[in-house]
């Protein structure tokens, strides 16, 4: 499906991250599964280009709005356009795409693993889970510091109000203070959790290094491919990668970009 959009609202979530709300030009309602992404086409002075963004809709899951979360990348083409965008900016999208959705058969234990803007697809998923009978859901959310803990109010209140949900914030550059905080990376906490493959499903979204580390660990623990659904975000490139392999060019780009996260 192809939709024409206009930018309605820009909201700064932290210094490096913004939320943009687009509206379908004819106010056509969306038809997608929570967790999926759309491929956006934009135009700047150099011409047309594409980026893929998961929907992060919270307050209107299936109306005419597409909420996306954008992280700043130095020199990034999309960053240049979207971090200076004003309401009225036009775009087109195709979609929805992606497998990062709730499984048809409810697992006993569902893990949602994210870094940075990789938390976006879990926002509509958590809203959908309000009406689902899940036994246990854990969100492992990796950030460098508390300033990058986007959607803090929503996630902490959700944890308070839903007994099945556990929030675990993994902070790599600051010490833990709150009960839900953990010093280190999501993979560190995952190894402490030592999950069992029986009745467990993982959804994993974020930077490719984290995704590959989680994938490697879980397969070493005898998790099968259908139990670990992944989606990788490649910095400043045209597409969201949803496989477990990267090209050498992508690996080089990731290494350069991740230097500022070390």
C-alpha cells in the first residue's frame, strides 16, 4: 500500500532523538500489525531518498497517524531533513513491512529487547498487550545514560499498572539508582537471566551489534530461529535490515558509528 503523508507535529524526546507525527493526506486509517515498519520516501535538495521507520504509535494505534522516532546521526541525510523539518513536510510511504510482531500462539514468557529508537515498535505492542492474556513480558531497554531513556513516563507507569510487565533499563555509562535499572548492556543482563527456550519468545530490535550478540547468545542456549525475531537498524542507510547477516560495508559503517557508544 502507498500512502501520501504530511508532517503534523515534531516533539523532542531528548537531545539526540525526536518523535515525528505524520498524517495520511486523506485521513485514511492504518492497517498494520503492531511492531511493523513503513518505508518512507522523502525529497531534499539532492533528490529522493528512503528510510524505514517502525511505527511508535501510542495514543492512536489505527487512526490516520504515523508516529516515528528518529535518532540523530552526524552527517546523516535523514537527520539533516527531519531534525529541521516543519509541519507540512510531505512524504510517501509503502508498507507495512516486517515480522517483529506478537506471535500467533502466546508464549509463557515474552522478551522485548531494544536499544535506543529500537524501542519504538514495542510502544504499540505494549498497548495491544493490555488486552492480551500474557503471563510474563520483560522489556530490556539499553541506553547510554538516563537522558536517553525515552518514553520514561509511559514505560514506568505501564510497569506499575500491569503486573505481567517488567521494565529493565540497562545503562552502560551510569550507575543504577532505581530498582528497574541495571548497569551494563542488555546482553549482560540477559546472561544473568539465563532464559530457558521452553515457552519463551524473543523480539529484538536495535543496533546491529546488540542484535547479533543477542542472537549468538540465544542460539548457543538452544533457542531456535522461530523463537528469536530480530530487526536491525543500520545507521544512515536506506533500509532497515531484518536478517542475521551484514555486508562488510555495513559492518564498517556500524563500527564507525558505534565508536561514540563505547
